[in-house]
C-alpha cells in the first residue's frame, strides 16, 4: 500500500510539474515580444492582442472596418534595404523556355507596376475577380481597392537573374528563424532573361493566389491578345492555401505559377521542372494597432512585453517578422 501511495504521489507531482511548465510557456513575457497565430477574422477584434501583422490588401480592409485600428508599421521599411524583401515570385515550366514566350510574358509583367498605379481600381478589381475560383470570396473588390492599397501591395517585377543573390540570402535568413528548413535553390533554378526566338503557340495555364500576387497579373487579364494571337492564356486566381498543389505531382497543372518565395525554393529549387522567372512583389506586410504610436527601426524594442498577432505566423509573414526582430536584437516567444 505504501508503495502504491508513493507511486501515486510521484505521478501527481509529475503531472503537476508537466502542466505547470507547459502553462508557463504560454504566459505573456515582459522581456520578449509575444507572438500568437491568428486568423484574419481576429484582426482588430481580440482584446488581449496589442498589435497585428497583416498583408495588404486585407490590412486596409481591416483598418476601414475596425474602429480606431491604424497602420503603425511597415515591415518593408523595418527590414531595411532599398527594396525591402522578395515575397512572391513567378516560376515557369521548363518546356516554355524553348520559345520567346517568357520574354513577352516578362515584358508585360514589367509594365504592370506603372499600369496598376494609374489604372482605375475598379478595372483592376474586376479583372482579378473575373478569374477567381468559383465559390471564393475575393480579397478585394471595387469598394475596397484604392490606389494606395495597390501601392502598398509592393508589385514590381524584377527578372530572375537580377535578384539571385537577394532571393538566396533572404531564404537563408528565413531558414534561420524557421523550425523546418526550406532548403536552398540550385543555380539551375535561376534562368536569366535571355530566351530563344522561336515563337510559342498553344495554351498556357497561369495560377496565382488571391491578394497582392494576383494584382501583378491584372494587366494581362485585361488584354486578351497581349501575348500574341497564337497563345491562349488561361488565368486562375486561387486560394493561397492551395497554390502549391498546382506545381506538385507527376503532371503539375500550372505552366506559370506565383508562389511565396520560400515555397518556390522548397518545392522547385532544383530547377528540374520549373525555373524562376522573377520576383513579382517586394513585401506587402504591415503592423496595425489601436495604439497610434508608429513602430520604427529605432523603437522596435518597445514591442517587448506586447502581444503581436500574426496572420500566417508559420509562413512568410510570421517568419519575416521574426527575422526583423532577430536583426534588431529583440527576443520573441510564441504563445497560444
């Protein structure tokens, strides 16, 4: 009996200690930034969250919908550098490299940034919405898409060969704050911007996730014959959670696909099936809060002891924010 009681007491103590320490891991810490994964629905509506990291165009939609919620920080500026960081990239199936198609497609993407800034937002929103997967609710529409939102989305195409080092370095940095490595891209993944002169004829299926990446394709979506009379371009705007399924498997559906840079490197970095065409967006992440104090590189340590809710904490938004904190010497912890 004594042995039984002794064993029971030990079991209870172990259980208490286990749950006690587990609970401690979730206690808000005053000397670190407390990160919590949230959904878009929770932005601006959760009492115990002080700040939010949200991508455009959802960020503006939330600021417009939630009383007193404001833009207080720009992750592109907090990251530093002239252009921020590469976020969404376009990849192309290897068989298209045997023609002039890539050059024509890339030229149109290069024109997109200026076109977007001067185009009627309704035309842009309608173009993307008309290619949306059936049943999806669009991230933006004619009512919430403005010239400022478009500017905030960071659409600016750069050819693959011109930012090889930028992409390699950024993914290396993401690996340093990620629980699992995305690996590294081989030289075979970067194709440059010199293509053959042979004319391409046929159908090209293009996929992009809804949101900022789809904006980069809006100009092409409005031009039926932009790539030549012999090319049939089919544009598909899909849920971001499914985008990787269009470049995986024995016979991937996408001829061209827009992906987060980390996924592109992880899934396609060998260059065996796809090559990098270029970077489409250079950051579109913002910090929102009902506290109007701006968060800058000089005062980012003021986030210590605060709780920051991040939409997609485990992917590029969360990893980029962790990287910024790390580069600033600010410790962080994840809480539930």
